[in-house]
């Protein structure tokens, strides 16, 4: 865990206010369920996903297969963060928020190919993605990402993301 420097007092009803900036950064909205974990003298809050209802239950195996077939990085995300990663060190993406630039692209169209530049590292990558949609509502996305700017991403990768997104959507219905 990383310290934030934020200190809050517990009120007489046992409530603690989470600062707006922190909620925005973690993409926690009003009404989002949080699960409480306790370890020794620590309390941790984590966004709650009901058992069997999450994308991550089987997505790791699917991401691994996509990565092996394409030779690229394969990612599966729910609405907030990456839940499955293959083809690269997991610490780079797993449980990290989906970049805002990716969310903008996924709102423009249900699938597509775009070039993304990581603002922190300056690394450019080509990305093919397809939204995971159930009952007309987006639930996440599947992406195939080149390992560097020279990596070619085309129609094949786009079709594979579509197939994967469709399969995952059927599994979480």
C-alpha cells in the first residue's frame, strides 16, 4: 500500500469521508459498493465485485491465449481497471485504472484501432480494442496492444478483440 498523506477522523457514527480527488482518481462513484478488509491494525477498502459476476473470473486464460496467438500484449478490463494481462509483466497493467485516453476511444466507437502514448513513460503503442457489452451497457473492454510503436496492429487483432469481447459478454450475463 502507498501512503497518501490524507488523514481523516472517524465521526460519532463511525463514518470516514473519502476526499473527492481520491474518489475521482480511483473512479469510485456515489453508490459504488466497497468491501472492507482487515489485517492486524489496518483497514482496506476495495471496490466490490460479486462472486461469479466479474469479468476477471476467466479472463486471464483468454488473455493468455490471445497473447500467444498474436505475439502482442492482451488485456481485459472491467469498467475501471485491468483484470487480466498477458504478454508483459502484469505489474504494468494489472489492477491499474484504464487510461482516460482509452476510455475516450471506447466511448467514441464500440471497437477500433488507435495509437496511444503513455504520458509517464513516453512509450507509444498501437491498440486494437472492443467493448464488452451486455444488455446494451458496456461492462469493460478487450484490448490487444503492440509491445512498442513499431508493432503492427490490424484487422486480425481487431476481429480477435471482437470475438473475445463477445465471448466474455456471454459468460457474464
